[in-house]
C-alpha cells in the first residue's frame, strides 16, 4: 500500500490463502529497480518504513503503526476493482461467444424447433 500510494502504482496481485482464511495482497518488482541502500532516511520516514531486511531475492520492509492505518480500506478498494474487472471480462467473453455463435448459425438449414433450442442456448450463455 505504501509503495503503491507514494512511489508508483504497481500491479497488485491478490490470492486467497486457505490457512489464513483471508485474501493476501502482494506487489512485486525487480530487486534491481529498488535498493534498500538508496532509500533516504527522509523518504523512509515519509513512507512510514521501519526496518529493511535485504534478502538474496527480495527486500522485506516493516511498517510503523501509522503506515498500516487505512490498509483495510485500501485492500477492499483493490479487491473491488479486481472483481469489477473480472466481471467485465466474463461479460465481454460471453458476449463474444454469443456473437460468434450467431454469426455461425445457418438458419436456412435448421428447423424452427432447432432455432428455438439455439436461442435457449444463447440465453444461457448470457
């Protein structure tokens, strides 16, 4: 949340973790794009970052209490946005399938009953 709001709007991933019974947000970018040693004390304080532990493949930051406030609202907004995108994609996919089926349906070679069955099938796709 801190990096997303103050540095750059990186892509945020979400994944439901069964053991936690919760959805976890994550944000990642190449370690070469950010180096713990380049983080100034002033920026560190502004972002609310505490201790930074540099591992071989990632840097782990700990946040102070003030930086953590508002996370629940932020998480909800990210998950809502992802849900809207997913729903829009599903809706778009179903519309494309219906259009494709309509274009490929040869009305002259089907009985009225088959045409009615086809319409029922299209309604189920929507």
